[in-house]
């Protein structure tokens, strides 16, 4: 019986340590190594806009920071702001911008058409 009790105590201790380690790793991945919350990033998925904005441009910081950096392009083509997507949504957005019928595809096509005029 003592062996079972000892194993149960070890198991409970190990579970507590594992849970604490998991929580620490999760917190570190959110904050980065420096302890500060890592910055978000945003990516422009629209067509190249000569001298304004290039496809795939990455913006660091908040959405407001990204829109401020792309201010000239947004003023000329207001739909550009819909084509700047968060890094969190980037994989799906890259698919959606190519898929006919999605809002991203429609906005991409409108910006591309406006660019040609």
C-alpha cells in the first residue's frame, strides 16, 4: 500500500509541475522572450500599387499603425484597408483573395481595376 501511495504522490506532483510548465510556455509564447507582449503584424494582400504599396508588405504594430503606414494608398484606393489583414488571419485570407465570390477577392479586383484607370 505504501508503494501505491508513494506513486500517487509522485504522479500528483508531476502533474502539477507539468501543468505549471505548460502555463509558463503558453505565457512565453504570447509575450516573447523579453517578457513584453509580442507585436502583431499585418499584411497587404492587394495588387501592387506603383509607388504606393506592394503586395505582401508587412506592417508591425496595431491595425491603426498599418493603416497609417499605408495612408497614401488608402487615400487613393479606400478598399486597400480591407486588403490589410492580420497575421492571425493571413493563411485563410491568402486563399480567400484568390477565391471568386469572396469579399477579399471582390475588393482585390476593384482595386486592380481602379489602378488601371
